C-alpha cells in the first residue's frame, strides 16, 4: 500500500484554539501517519491560534508545514494554494474544528489501493454539538460511483472534510473555483461530469462539529443563492437537468424562508440518520 499522503487544512482567525488542537491531534495520531500536514493560514490569525501552531511546528517540524496568506482569500483559493505546494499525490482534507477517527486515512488509502482509477474517496460523518462522544446524527451519502454521480446533480455527494483525493485530478479540473460558498459541491460536480471516478466508505470516519453558526450559514441568503447558482451551472454545462435546477431552487428558497427550528427538524428527519 502507498502510505504517503498529505493532510490539507485551511485556518481562519475565528477558529477556536482548542478545536484546532483536537483536529491536528486526530491527524497526527492516524494509524498511518501523514508525512506532511499543510496548514494554510488564510489571513492574519489571533495570538492564541499562532501559539498553537508554533507549538506543533516546534514539536513536529518535519510534518507541520505552514503557509501564510497575507489576506483572507476564502476556503477554495486557500485550499488551491495548499494543493499546489503539497508533495504527495493523495491528499486528505481536514477542517480545523473536526476530529478524524484514528483509522480514517488507513481505510481510505486501502480503498485507493484496491482501485487505481478512483480520484475521490469520502466517508460518512457523525455530527455532534457539544462533545464528540454525544453524536446527534450521521450524514449518510451514497457509496457507489453510479449513485454518487446521480446524487451530485442536486446535492452534495461527499462530506467535504472527510475526503481524500488525487491532487493531479483536482488540479486538472482547475481546482476550487473562487466561491465563498459550496466550493466543494462545485468542484466535485465538475470532476464527476468530466469522468472522475469516486467512492464513499459506508462508515462514519470523522466527527463533524455542528453548531448554531452552521445553522445560520445554512439559512443565509448568500448560501442559498450560491447553492442555486451552483446547480444552475451544472445544468448549463449539461450535468444536471432543468428539472434538477428548478427543484433545487424551490427547495433551497423554501428552506431559507422557514424558521430555523423547522429547518433543523427537516434536516434531522429527512436528511440525516
């Protein structure tokens, strides 16, 4: 098995230092350890976050690689920068407030080994509000390529912080577009439409931190408009159908208009396990 892979993280000033620690530790302590963890500092950070990064860099200077953006570029462009400077073909995405389970990357590497044509391998994720031992739901996504291809025409077919992908294939498709929302939906839709093969592991291998801020972002008009525009772009390039576009436009607008409490109930009842 090819055991070499990079971890790619983008850090923003609003992150909490204690969350960052948990995220980095969960990647350092993988059963197959990455040979580099790339952390893109997307704009100036707080003193507390710099202190955490300094500590880990001093402890593991061969693994922790920091790169600084002088201004905040946004997630997509920051990840593009990290991708271009990574030294490995396989790159594991990771958010700075989530927690990967210890065998996450080992299992993803094994799946890549079993099928050299794969370009993206994601996993299910367990969601929690307070502490990671109190899981409230699981975001299940389709596992087989054919199901993923159809699913991604309307909805996000991957849990973005859980994916491992081939650097060359992502850059071949132009990387992440300069979007403030739904960068991953856009990227993976383009990759699938252009023939990239993908798979999800039917097991929760990452603990995803869900909170009130996430609910607010889902209900924001900028997020709603961005998602509708993404599916419209899929329709215009021939991936999604016109019906897909209209259905998503209606559903997303309805979700935006409804109260947050009702929105949460729908997510829990119909979009989560």
